[in-house]
C-alpha cells in the first residue's frame, strides 16, 4: 500500500491481511506508527463496504506504517502492512 493523504483529510485506508496465504478479516487489530516505529497500541479494525482497515486522521505530515496483529491461537502474528504518507 502507498497512499498520500492531505493532513486535513479523514479517510478509510483499506488493508489486506493474509496469514499463510489466506485472507483474514476477523480477530485483526491495527496499529499506526511513524515510518520506523514499532507498534505498541492496538485498535480494532474499521470495517467499511466489506473491507477492513484503518481511519487515517489527525496525523502530522510524514510517513506512517500500518501494522496488523492477528489473534489466531496459539499464534499471534504481527504483520507490516505497508505505509502511507500525510502531506
């Protein structure tokens, strides 16, 4: 994913998550960090028109990474889903 958003915008960023090649839409949480940051705070996935993702809003200009955490016991993979830029 690579999208550009004006800092004044509030927009849904769909995120495709797959584990072992299988698309996952349940038991998924997301975190948004600065480009080189590591995820610490997780939030529920936003669902819109059959897709899951995050709402992009209230961020300073710069590059941000979207992380997904899938709870699929006994595993809990954390996945780097790509980045977007706030202009």
